[in-house]
């Protein structure tokens, strides 16, 4: 859709498939914004990334 380099496109796709960062859990603890939910979301996205990254990398 946008005229970008294929390598850059692949990097963007892989980064989008990566799990949410653990930094969000640290921010949730710091600002008391449901740290249990945020850490659970981090765990779920990390486990899901095993399959999603495999699928995305096979597409590229």
C-alpha cells in the first residue's frame, strides 16, 4: 500500500507480531493501574507469540 523497502516492511510486520513489552507491567505497578491484568496480558501475548511469530515468519 505504501512505497517502502521490502526489508523495512518485513521488520515492521515482525515487530507487530512480537509480544507486549514487560515495561508495561512496570508502569502498571508504578502507577497502580491494574498490575495483575497487565502482567497477565504480558504472559498471554508472550505465549501466543510462539505461534504467531512462527506463522508470520513463514509468510515472509
